[in-house]
C-alpha cells in the first residue's frame, strides 16, 4: 500500500489516485450517496461513495473500524470542504464492536476518569494526537538545545537504596530480600557524574513519588528532566540556561508545529529574556499586599502560587519568572545555603505553576554531611553519594523540571493527566 495521510489529500492534485488507511470516525449512508470520514494520525478526510456496490458495502460498517480506501482526489462541493476522496475501492481491515464504551463524536462530554479507563479510544482524536506530537517535539527541542550546548545525556538507576527528596513520597519495594525504592529524582546520580568529571549532564526519564494528595499537577509516576553542570559561579548560571532553553523550545514550536498548536487553539507567546527574578521574601511581600499572609519560612501553597503568578504577570507582563533565595528549611539537604536561613535555591514558574526547582548545590563534604543530619536524615543511607565529595568535586548546580507539568502549562491543559498517555495516580494503576 502506498499510504497517504489525510493531511496530504489537501495538498494533492485533483484527479490523482490515493490510498488511505485509518479509522471510520463518521459514517453517513444516504441512499444514492454515502460519506465516511476517515481519521488518521494527521487529521481527517472525507470519503465519498456514489456507486451502488460501494454504498452497499458501507451499510454494515461500524464506527471506529479500521478501513482501507482507494480513490481519486476531488474538490468538495461544499465551500469550506477542501479536497475529498471519491471512493473506488473500500475494505474493512479490522471491525470495531458496535457498542463503543465512550462517546467518540465529541458531542457528549465523558468524564476524565472514564476516558482514561478507555484511554486507547480516548486518544483517537486530532486534539489528543496534537498534545502528544507537541510533547514529543518539546522533548526533541530540549535535546537539540542541550546537545548543541555540549551536554551529555545519561541514564541513571531507577531502583535505588535511598531517596533524595524526602521519605514521605518514597515507593518501597523488595530487592532480593533488601529494601529498595523507586527513584524520586536523578539528583544524587547527576551530582556524582559531575564528580566523575562529565561536567555537563542531563537525563529525561521516569521519576516516582507516592504523592498522597489528588491534585491537577501531581502524578505517582512522571517524567523528570534533570540537568546539572559543574564549574559555575552561582545559581544565576543555571537560571540563564533555563531561560535560553525555554525560549528556544517555544520558538521552535511556533516555527515547526503550527498545525498542532492551531488544532489546540493555542497562541504561544514567547516570553522576553531575562525572566524576572523575585526573591522568596519579596514574593511574600507581594502576596501580603493582597491580604495573603504567609509566615516567613513556610512554603507558598498552590492557590497562593497561582495568585502570585497573576500579580507578577500584571507587574512584569510575563508568565515566566523565577522565585529565588528560598529558605533552606523548605528545600532539600543538597542545596547550598546562603547565609544562615536562606539558600541558593530557585523555582522556575510558568503560568503560576512550578515547572522546575534548581539551584547551586553544596559541594563541601563536611557541610553536606551536616546538612543531611540537619534534615533529620541518616548519613549512612547516603554513604556512596557523600563519599564522592571527599575526592574532588567542583562547584555545581542544576535543576529538575517536570516534563508533564511543562506540557500541561504550555498547552493550557486543565489537568496533568491530559499530558500523559497512561497516567498513574493514587487511584489508578491501569490501563
Ligand atoms: P511540588 O512542590 O509542586 O509538589 P516539588 O517541589 O516537590 O513539586 P521537585 O522535587 O522540585 O518537586 O521536582 C522538580 C519538578 O518535578 C517539579 O518542579 C515538578 O515540575 C516536577 N514534579 C515533582 N513532583 C511531581 C509529581 N508528583 N508529578 C508530576 N510532576 C512532578
Ligand atoms: Mg520543587
């Protein structure tokens, strides 16, 4: 089969012969004429049958069956119709059960949970295809940027002996009779690789966290993009990379993915660099002016973070910004302190939501050991990691960015689950 995609039909010469394969999205058999809308990865196209034998063969066709069509390109009689295909040959390649478990016409809204139960059917739409094509493109552009800038892609273990991001969200498992965990982030390994002399590393891979709450932005399994570089001056070097890379990705999307963005009705504004930097303290002041009181040292909650996003957008006319100089008390043990109470940690925010956390790391062995203890953790659990700092580790920093959360916010999706093919949350382990 010399298969064309539905999109190609609009560019094809009128009168040319084409072959298509896809799913029967809409079927209308009207006596002397019949229409089938064929859906494939690249869109939809109308097939028209006007001879009796073909019309008859369409009578038993069920929605969502896989079909093969051969025909001639012609212009639709409808003004806005574009090109369609005059059917010459038609075959059912795989018949779908007539009782579809969810509405596929887009006319009746189905709740998310039911759609996710039938995710394979739910994904059969131009909008869903657009989300995952854009997600793939974003991953590609991130890699393109990093490779151009001489970063090395790594793959680190996902079965680990200790967590880096706090015990509360660790999934534990039995590892040949020993207790092991699913990795919460690549944090410890990427730092160790800088001690190994690799200088600039990154990974885009799975991370697991037993999040107890049900939110629109947390999953039990997500894709983390982790990045770390050595020989830096301070955390500002890292923020500069996030800015450049984020703008690079958005510009690439605008240049190469217009069709998918239009399918989702998205007009992507590329934020200006540098992104504003707001210290944690001044963020609290901004919120206090609006009557939102957060005690110094406490984290900024989801609702307040959204509000802060609105305030910053009003003030700086941008959705992208950093919150800097967080208190050490609400950041992980490996971050470098800045004075007694603050740290060289920042969050990258977009759309009023945290996309990434980063900062400069502590690379002094004694200080790091004492910070582990300060957080109430056991130094023994971090022995291999800690030992690397005894034998020469340059100043370094990096960030961890949630790919799913980035896709959600760039594409304006309501729920992180829409950005993931088969999401995992406290209620969901299948499909
Ligand atoms: P939050 O405060 O939003 O729970 P976090 O500060 O605990 O996130 P980090 O440890 O900073 O998360 O992880 C880095 C990034 O990974 C986050 O900024 C976010 O984009 C993403 N991330 C973290 N936890 C999850 C999760 N459970 N589901 C999806 N993405 C996550
Ligand atoms: Mg964070």
